């Protein structure tokens, strides 16, 4: 697959934006206990919309106009979980990225949804992240403030044990591969 982005409306007559709208960038965090040697993985169970209720995902959301992906991720995690994080490495996706309205190339991404009658193409960028300690030095406990009804830390060997959103299952596999490579590097 190529990582060259496809601008909105590139396949439409006279450069018009398709009826389903311009492609959108979504960001998410794979929150873990340690950026160098991840052991635990944080998962959030969707409460809405009904089609996704009961499935698990990585917390995050859509990038708003004028935000960088990293700014959007920090905002979304505060809104959804009431936490601040330190971002680690990005886990680049295998799919073609998009050009944002400001001309920014997202680079390789994870396709969440192809453009269709239901809406625009959605692509995801994912970063490893850890919770930032509070002023007293203790780690905050994430809370399901919106969109989720249950939060869980998955132990090693249990990262596949929850029913992930279909688009997130291959991200879990990539995170497992990356975590194993980091652990091996730590022992060599």
C-alpha cells in the first residue's frame, strides 16, 4: 500500500468534495504503564452509539480544525477520561494517509472507515502514552466521563481478551508486536 495521501475530492469531477465530506483524522492513545517496556494496556468500553456499545477501544477522538493531532489527543483524553498523558512513540499504520484541509499530510495511518454513503473516510493515528502524575505525585485514576461505561487495565497476555472495535483489532496486534520488541531490546 502507498502512503501518499489522497486529497479530498481528488476523484470527484472538477475537484468537488464528495457528498460524504472531506476525510477526517482521528487520534487515539494506547495508554500503558511504561513507555519503554509496556506491560499493561488501557481499554475503554463504548457506551454509544448503539452499533459500537459494548465494544472496546483506545480513547481519543476527532481532530478539530486548527488543532494539531497531539493537541487534539490531549483534549480528548481530558474530556473522555479526565487525565493528562505523556505521549510516547507513534505506532504508524499500514494504510494510506490523507491530506487535511490545511494541506498537512497525515502520513501512514490506520483506516477506520472508507468513504461511503455513511460518511467520510476516517483515518487514525495512535501513540503510546502514560498517565502524568498529579501534583501530589500519584497517578490519576481515569474516569469514564463521556462515551464509555467501563475502563480496564489489561494485563500481559490479556490484551486480546476484550471484544475490540473491528478497526482496533489490528492495532492491538501491532502494539503487541511493538511491546514484545521493546521488551526484547530491554533484555539485550
